């Protein structure tokens, strides 16, 4: 019992001080988050009392706090919403990130910091703080508003881009440069991973949760939810992605479970406790001396973050076709930096390429911008009104014309247009290709482990490859069949549109059938090359592969209907999960 | 972010395996607790995979689990219920502990273990597992039944006696014997501590919680509750009591808050998560090899625990006046050992007086008896019926007569009897004396710290003593006045009863007023001696003390009414807290 006392003391000190400060901040109508950070600052600089004994454990619990924060954010986010605000969010997030990296880099150079410090400063300013925005919006009761949905979309796009940025930054820090090829592959792998986990997850996780929830035991449901959450986070970490991404993804998968409301209720206290520890640990890291020393850079960077983010993100949202008021609210919501900046700062420190002052500056700027966030969000509407009045007429007209032009571009909603039908089919093909890619990549990844077991029965390397590759092929068959069938429909559609009787005359039918017959075959050859490229390490030699393919073709004549059925079942299951009504 | 991955992995492994095993155990209709222990066993003996990296942190979290378990037990327990079942619980718990220590010791000697191993085995078998009983009863939906209330009462009395036992065992282990005086002082201090913390806690904690709850923020309420809980646990640990007692006490204090239902809802997920970790850590400690080696002792001890506890606790309950059916249910509920046995076992190990095999035996017996608990509880009623039929008539008659005799002893409830009035006044005097004792003990405890500060202004040791003792006296004044006033009422009551006009004749009035005037003064002199004994280290020399007392008497003539008022306010506040309706 006794070795835990140091830890219990830490926990007691954090909770007691956090409790008092939080109540005080609430009375002063300040965000609770700031109260936690202030509690951390109070706890930290008191060496005579030595309030914290086991800082490593507290830091670990703080990181669990990040997991719970991102997980509940995922629970509150539905994929449908992301698709709805996807384009806007992407434009806004990209313009924000590019502009903020540039501003941060320039500020760094202006202060005569070296190139690497400046680059990391830019990266630190690029990403807004999901946790602080979610907290601020929910404290203001604005989580349900339209602009908030766009903000959440931006935050997710930011998280995805941030992970790519982390990988690229590590590359630059270690080698001094990064090739475009590596960047593309990194992003491609990330997208593939997300797609596959979403599909597999939505097929399996909500069903399991619905089954467990039927037992009516909150404890069992909680343990299962935590098992899924941390199990998936572990997988994500092993694949070298951030644990925050994993927690968010699994949260958005669980958001499709029928008992979402119950899960949210069970997770809320865990999130509140661990996130309190997380914010206190930020305060613990804040050294007042460094703040005084770097007061001037902190002030400049704070102003740059607030102004830069409002302009870049607001403008991005506006350019993507939202009205001025929404754009201003979006810009004002994201005008801060947070946990991701700390991650970037500690990456620089652990790679030993940045100076030690970057971390406290990040925390200080984050604290200051966090302090402003709720006021800025509340000020968005009044400022928009004033700006509208103060704006010179020609500029206002230009903005108006732009909005009108964008509105004229959006297709009139109604029956399924050709475009939407094509989009749907292409999306389905992409999803199936992602699953196929995942299967063959998984087989290649598992090959070294499998070969040690296979070596007992199969002597040559080639036979092992044949077995592995054939196994992957069989698992992938339903999806390959689906891709082929979708390609057929796509080809029919294209043939119908591209070959007009007016031009082709009596050859119309022949050309159309040629096109609709050829396209799937050519495309399937492309798919084969794609698969072969992905599974290079387990690809059998040519002769054997032809044999395997012939066997597969034979198998298909028998299994075709079964493959179609399997795929249809999965598709229906996916749709059902999305359409399953939630209990409240 | 990266040093936490080992811990996240541990957490993920524990939660994922616990989730699966729990669902399996639920399907097999076994208690979930066993599922957790089984998950621990599955995780442990796999050195090639090395599933757990940071076992110390996991153990720490497990101990946090004990805190949350005891805390929620406290939340569910109300002090009024303890008072109602107090006598029964005390008789049953005492007979259980004495008998089980004896049985354990005898079994140990029978296996040729040394005296210390045998004594610790006895202590290990003495205390039942609060957590497992609470879990089993709530899974069976029997938490609200009458026998369950008695069981909870027994568990609390056991916890109090267990803490005394821990202190006594440490003494015996280190010196080979323990004096009766030390035992009495230990128990007295414990009782004083509990009384004072309950009074002070109930006066302050529920009010604060009601205030915080008004803000309608679950997060703030949770952080405040956790601050109180862990803060109090820390205080308790610093006073060398067990953290489990602290968590239980603060829980039962918070049970008087108006928003109890909300607090219970917020704490439940934390309790479930951490207690899952706690039970998994028990499984982690279970080494299958030792179990096989000690299969025979384990079997014997298991049978001894089940039979011994049913007989001792059931008989104790029956002797305290409950019917046979209730007694059987009580006995069957407590027929297992649990977390406290692990604490005793690790105490023996850390003091290096016991052999290493005791710990795995404790875990194995605990696992087996846990397994039986739900079946035994369900079997209690049928067994009682069978026993009733099978019992020889003379024996049954004796039992019947005993019940009737006991029933004839219990006072007929109705208006306030002389006995109940006396009891009430004595209780109030005892409570005030406890507070007075705490104030003077606190002042003595604080004296070394205070004297360093006081030394600046007050040169001699004597003047420091005068200041400290006077300060304690002034703080204690309202309670001293209250004691005096209650003594007056008590004396009046005694005078009325003891001096009958039939005997004393015309002196009745004079004798009565002499008695009622003398008793309080004599008793207050006793109180003074009591206080002087407690505050020996800060007692001023005789001359100065007389001066202080004279000053206090002068002060009293001015402040008498104010003291009465202060005390009345506190008394009303205490009663209001108890009578405050709860929100649901």
C-alpha cells in the first residue's frame, strides 16, 4: 500500500488546488481551462514545499487526458457532418496552416533565431487547439451552431495535416530536407489507414457495443469501450501515428453505436478528471522566469497568432463559399494554439534541433490565446457588423459578387445528377480499393512472421510466397469482384454519356458496348498492377503467379455469386449502422 | 508523448483483455470480479510476449481503485443506517474476527508453519472483502434488503477493527508482543479521529458541495469531489491510518450532500475503471505454480473460511437478536476474504516476518471464496428452510426461547424514555468532548511548528505555552460551555430520578439541588484533568495556568451567550445537513 502514497499525494494536491482555483475562475467568469493551468503554475514554483513527487506518473496521466479529450470529441463528431463541411474545412485549414507556418518562420528569422527554430515556431503556430475550442464552445453553449460544425471540420482536417506535418518535420530535422515523394507516400498511407480503420471499425465496433450494452451493465460497457479505445490507440501508436488521431478515429467510429448517449455519459467523468490533470501539467511546465525573459517575443507571437488565424482561417472559409458572419466566427474560434504546439515543441527538443526556450514560449502563447478565445468568439458577431459598415463600398461589392458567383456554381439539389452518381461509384471503388490495398499490405507486413512458421512445411521461398499471396488474393476476392462490378456500371455510364447517337450514328451501340466492355478490363489490369506494386515483397515469380491467377479465375466461376453476396451483406451492414436510430 | 506509450500499452492490454473476459464471464453468469482476476492471470504468465511494461504504475492505479471502491461504498452508506445496525454489526464482526484468527492460527500450526506465519494467516482470514460483497450484492440486486444493511454495518466495524489489528500486528511483529495499554490508546485515537472528522466534515463538506453544485457544471463538481476525497485520504495517510478508511469516511460524509445522486453518477465510471485495474492486479500476482504446490493448504483454508465465517458471523448476528433467516444470509454474504487479506499479507512480507507463500495462498483462497460468494448468498434462504426442518426439536426450542427473551429486553418504542434521554445527552457530551480533545491534541501537535514562529516575539518557553494553551482554550470555549450545559441537564435528570420524595422527605429539594449543582462542577474538574493530560506538552506551569483560567472565566462572563449561540448554530447546521432532502 505504501509506495502509492507519493502518487496519492500528487493526485490530492492537484485535485484540491484545481478544485479551489476552478471555483474561483468560474466565479470570475473565466474559462475553467485557464483555472487548471493556473493551478499548475501555483503547484509548480514552490521548491520548499515540494508538492509534486512523481511528476512522470502525473505526465502520463495527463497524456491519458489527451486520449480522453480526443475520444470524446470523436464521439461527438459524426462522419456525415465531416462530409458535409469537408470542402470548406479543407480550404480553410490549408490556408491557415500555410499562412501560419510562413508567419511563424518570418517572426523567428526577425528575432534572429536559427532556421530550424523558426521552422518549428511556424509549425507550432499552424494548428489550433481542439480541446480549448471544444471547451470554449461548450461553455458558451455554441457547440450546435453551424459555424461550430465548420470549426470541428477544420480541426479534424488540421489533425490529419498535422500528423503529416509531424512526419515531414522529423524528416527535415534529421536530414535537412524532405522529398516530395516521401511526403506523398506519407499522406497516402495515412489516408489508406484512416479509410480502412473507418470501414472495418464501423462494421465491427458498434455491433459489439450494441451486444454488450444489451446486458445493461454500465461497468461492462465501460470496460469494453475502454478496451476498444486504448486497443486502437495502441495499434495507431505502433504504426507511428499520434495517439490523438487514434483516439479521435475510434471515437468517431463509436459515435455510430446505438447507445452513444450512455457511452458519452460514462466517459465524461473520466475525460473531466484526466483532462484536468492534463491542463495542470501544462501549468507545471510553465516557468515564470522564462516568461519574463521572453516577454517581447511572446507578445509579438500572441498577436501574430490571433490576427493571423482570424485572417487566414476566416478568409479561407469565405473563399470556400460561406457568408462573412460565419467566416468571422470560424476565424475567431480557431485563433489560439494548444496541445499540438506542445507536441511539436517537444519533438524539436527530443530531436535536439531546437532551442529550449521554444517550449515555454509555446505554453505562454497558448495560455494567452486561450484566455482570449471565449471573448473573441463572443465578439465575432459585433465585429462583423462593424466591419460591414466600415468597409468601403467597392470592396464590399467585390465580396458580394464572389459570393454570388460561388452560389451559381453549386449544383441545384434534386434528383441524382450524373455527377453525383459518378461520384458515388468512384467513392465506392476507392473504398474497395483501400480495403484491397490494406489486405495486401497487411500480408506483406505479416510475411516475415508467417515465413518462420511456414518454413516447417514449405521449403522454398517461392512456395511460401505463392501461399501468402494466394491467401491475400482469396480474402480480397469479394472486394475485387465489387470493384469490377462498380467499374462495369461506371463504364456503362461513361459510354452512355460520351458516345452520342448524333455523332456516332449507327455505330453508337457497337462503340458503347466496346467502351463499356473494355474499360473494366483495362481498369482491372491497372488494379492488378497496383496490387502487385503494393505486395512486391510477397509477389510470386511470373510463372507461378499466372498459375495462381488462373486458379483464382476458376475459383471465381464457382464463387462469383457468393462474393457478390458477401460484399452486399457488408454494404448493407455499413448502411444499417449509419441509419440505426440512437437511444437517448 | 513517447514515454507514456509503455503505459498506454499496459492500459490497453488490461482493458482489452478485461473487456473480453468480462463479457465471457457475464455470459457464463459468473461474477464480473472473477473475470477481472482471470484477465490478470491471463496477462501475467506470458514472459515471451511481455504484455505489461510498467507494473508499478498499474499497481498504483489499482490502489486508486481501492480508494474509489471504498469511497463509493461510503457514498452509499448513511450514518443513520450504521447507528441502526450498530450493535448487531459489532457483535457479529467481533465474534467473526476472534473466531477466524483462532481458526487461522490453528490451521497454520497444523501445517507446521511457524507462529508468526500462523498468526498472520489468522489475521488474513479475519476480515471479509467489502468490495466483493458489495459487487455480489449489487449484481444480485439485493443491496437494499435488510440483511444487506447488517452486512454493510459488519463490514464497517470490521474495517475499524482491521485498522486496529494492523497496528497491533505491526507491534507484535516488531517486538514479539503488544501491551494492552498500547492497544487501548490506538483504538481510542482511532475513535477520536473518526468522531472529529465526521463532525467537522459533515459541518463543512456537504455545504461546499451544495455551493459548487449550484454552478451546474459536472466537471467542477467532479473536481471538487475528487479534491475532497483525495485530500482527506492524504490527511488520513499522514496520520498513519489506511487510505481505505479515509476514502470510506469522506464518502459517508459526502453522502449527506444534497446532490448525492449526481455525485454517485460522476464517480461510478471512475470507480469501475480503477477497480477493474485493481482486480486485474490481483490476478497479475497470482502465480499458478505456487497454487499447485500449495493446493492442499488452499483447499483446507478455503473450507475453513467458508464454514468458519458462516458459523461465526451467522451465530453472532443471531445472538445479537436477528432471526435465523437473516443470520444465515449475513453469514453466507461475508464468507470470503479479499483485499484486506492482501494488505495483511504484504505487511508480513514488508516486515520480513512471514514466508513468501502466504501471499499467493491469500489470493487463491480469495479467488475461490469469491467464486462461491454469489452462490452462497443465493443459497442462504433454501438452506435456512432445510436446516429449520432438519433441526432437532429441543435445539429449535432453545433458539426460539432465546429470540423471545431478547425481544422482551428491547424497550417498547414510543415517547422519549428516561434511558433514551440520558443516552442522547451522554452522546452529545461525548461528541463535544471529542472536539475539545481534538483541539488540544491539535495544539500540542502544532506546538513544535508554532514555537519556531512564536520565538520571534515571545522569548521564554513558558510564555509560548501560555499563548498556545490560551488559544486552544478560546477555540474550545463553545464546546466547553456546551459540555457544562449538557452536564447540568444530565445532573437535573439524575437528581430527579435518584432522589425520591418518599425517601428523602422534606430534604428532597435540597438534596436534588445539591446533586444537580455539584455534578457539573465535579465533572468539569474531570474535564479539566482530561484536557490537561491531553495537552501535557503545552501546559503552562501552575501559577500561569491559574491566571489563564481566571482570564478565561472573566471572558466567559462576557462571551457566555455568544458561546451558547455559536454552539447552537453548529448543532442546527448539523441537524439541517442530515435532514436536507436529497435531489434525485
